[in-house]
């Protein structure tokens, strides 16, 4: 068994959290740049984007030109489409197939149903796809969630939240799956 050098341990201790902070900064900067150069929309005019009808459950995933140019964009699009539609349509078994087993263990069905009971995700946009550690990818994306204030994340208690998130994805059994999101990789603010 090899022992880890002090330099390697130091990198693991400080480098990984620093990399997450830098990546999150890049997401926020990219979102600001994207909004500054985009055509005016309801969201940029201060209006909340209208979620799609509650009964359809389907939502469309938008990719920036940069993200669309990534060689795996179509496979990632497919995974995200299934992932968000499963949340909106309350289909745990479908959602479970879009995430790694560790994430499934974090969110068993009863907990998942409680946490997503009234959630509706919309206005989903992938801004960038970046390489991550161990052949993973990092998706820099934004979306809007609407929910009962009591179902919002602890301390937020808002009916509408704008999210900026870094989703790690890995190739697992030939398909991309959403990995466990590290702490600090998601920022939400009221709509």
C-alpha cells in the first residue's frame, strides 16, 4: 500500500474545496455574462418565468451554444431531460435511473417524495460543460423551481427560487448519471 505524500494530502485538503469555489464563481460569472448578452426576457425584466402547466410535467432543457458544442451534449441532454421530467412528474423510478447509486442512497423514495412533493422545475439551461476529476464532467446550469414555501430548502421558504448549480455527472454503465452534488455547488435566490 502506498502512502500519500504531504503535498498530495495538502492538495486534497485545500485544492478540492478551492476548485469548487472557483468553478462556482465561473458559473455565476458565466450566468451574468449570459444575461448581459442575451435578449431581454420576462426573467430579465424582473418577472418570474411561467412554469409549464402542472399536469404536463414535461420541461425542455436549453443548452448554450458553448454547451451544445460539447461532444457529449446529446447524451447529457437525454439524462437531464429524464431527470427533470421525473421530478416534475413525480416518477421516482425514472429519477433513480438518472443518478448514481450513492445519490439514490442519499434520497430513498419516501424522502424523495417528501422533498419534491410540490416542486416544479423549469427554465433549465446548461451554460457550460467542463471536465471534472476522474473522467467526470461538471455541468454549469441554472433553473427555476416553484414549490410550496414549506417544501423549499431549509431557511429559504420561498414559492419560487432561481438556482445556479454545478452538477457532477459520470459515465456509469454506458450512460451519464448525475453524481452526488458537493456542498456549496448550488446557490439559490428568491425569484
